[in-house]
C-alpha cells in the first residue's frame, strides 16, 4: 500500500487496440521508455475496422492510419497482434476469453470501459484511460483505491425467452446507472451459476453501465470447462496446478460484503431500454413511466429522454417501429448469441423497410457460425452478414444510423449519438428480441414467436 492509501497492483494482462493506444505509445517514445512486459500485452483491431470491405488500405484514411500505427507499435515493442486475417482478430473482449488469455485470478485492464467483461472468469478487470494505458505499458502496474463490494444475488431461474441481457438490464434499471459508483459488483446465486460463460460475460460486460468499476463471478466448473484446450490455457501438469489454485479463488461462504441486493430471476421479463441511458429500461409488459412518478433525480433525464426519443409517457414500448436491427458487439456478438437469434429468424423474413445485419464478435465466431450454417439462416431471412468488428455499437466505422432512425440493438449503450447519428435513437435488448424486431418491424415480445414455433 502506498502512503496516500492507494494500492499498487500488478497487471496480469494488458489488452490494447487501435483507439486508445497510439497516444500512450507516443508518450513512451518521448520518454525513451520500452514496454515493460510485452509478453503480458496483447493487441487486436476492432473499433475502426469496416465490416463490409476489410481490404487494405481502408477507404477511410484515418482508420487506415490508426491500424498502421498499431501494427508499427506492436512490431517495435514485440507485442502480439491478432490482426485482420489472423483467424483470431475481433473485438478485444471477445477474443481474449476465446483464446484463453483471460483466466481466474488475473488482473486485466484495457483502454476500454467494457473490460469488466473479463470478470466473468473470476478475474479483476476494468477499463482504464489513455494515460493509464501509458503507465501500464511502462510499468505493468497501476495504483487504485480499494473498492467496496456489493453482492448481487440472483435466486430462481430465467424463463424461456428471457436471457442474460434482460437480467443485467433489469438490474441496472433497478439500481440505476450510478448505483454502483465506488463498488465492485459480485454476481452470484442459482441463476448466475446456471449461466454459460458467454452469458456470464454479458452480465459482467454491462456492470460498468450500472456505475460499478468491475463485475465479478466466482470461477467454477463451467469456467474451467470453457478454458480447457484454448490456445493460451495451461496444459498438462500446469493445467492441474492452475485448476487447484483457481478452485481456491471463490468467495468464502461466510464472506462479509459492504452491501447485498437480491433479485428473483423468475420474475424478470424481456427488457428494453426506452431512453438515453441503460438504466432507462422497462419490461416488455410495462408502460413507459411518467416523469412525475419517478424519483427527483430521475425526472429531468426522463424528460430529456422523451424529447430526444420522441416517445410518450404512458405508452407501450411494444409496437414501436424499428428502422435498423443490429446483432453484435462485445456484449452480444458471441456464437451463442448468434445461435439464439438464428433460431428466432429461421424460416422468417426481415420486415419490409428494416435494415438488419449481424456482425460476429471475432473471426473465430464468424468461422464457427459459418460452419453451423448460421450465416445462411440470416441471409435467407434478409439479414446482412458482416465481417467481425465493433460495428454500430459506437460507430467509429461506416456502420451508422442516419438521421433520427431508431435501432433495436444488442449492444451496451444507448447514449445520444452513440450509434453514429446526432439524432439516432437506440433501444437496447437481447439478440433474441432484436431478431423478433427485425421480423415484425417493431418492438415485439420474442416469447410470442417462441410459442408459435413450438
């Protein structure tokens, strides 16, 4: 512990990409410094890559320059780069787990707020700013103050048509986008234990949207099964030793938390955001809230949201017409997300006037999906099948909304202008709900489609 009360922590894995690393590398060069631990630094390109035509040079000169800069920096500092065509390129928070880079007990950082994703593996993972990217490159360490820990206990089980995305949106709407400030969120309970690793990543991915510094789930057999055999996972006797240690990382049964909140998964319905923060969400059965019914701290932002979103208090979120449907992002761009959406889409057609597209989270996800024929399921229905990248999640690439288009999105943020248009409107929901919206042309309860299919 340092004199000011902060703790200096060693960073086990530093993930970098093309957006927040150039300035950090430039600062190192000015100081005449090298990367301290290049073997613990891994790079990919994701934010700025186009998803239609990835041939080089990119049509966007700035995007091409950013990629060239990343390639040069990685070469100069002997950093592993999973670039386009490597077979393992993709969104940084998708490729690190699927490569076995993310492991229990690690401290993982990245110049990206959704680094909390990796907490699903029993790791302490959080996003950092560009100046901290510089510090980690130079020292492989950071200083930070101790966080409080809130355990979010989820009893019961999710019902058919309700997914991890619905669960985390429900938690955020209940606790608020600032409810987790100063906290790490530990997600636990029967409903969490029943989730797959990819579903757990969805939960932890959006912990940051609830204000928490990081999200965390205890490692268990599901974690170990996921990691076994991956490129960077331990093998042989090293695997046995790792498992022995990883089993000891789970929270003690008598652990004392700073706070604990409980939810019942069986009472949660498909959830959709209606406003301009991830906390402005409602279940598909609810009516949009009247500002006067909200707490004082929420009234002003609600009024701002209604003006921006062009929605009316007291109306239903169901049947809101959709212009664009986007399935992808570090929240919901993994294979299981595409499989769930494909099950809804199969045998149906995208509604007239709707632009729908799927962006796999990585080259591996894309290849696995193609081997299962998922690409053809989507294309036969009228979806566009794209190349891996962050895409419309933040629109630092050609994938953008136009004008005041409204999108059904499986991504993580619905801020003003988030998806590329100053007037564009975003409704966050699960991949299954996005698929349902694409088919019907409006916000729809996916459970009705599942009932029709059974």
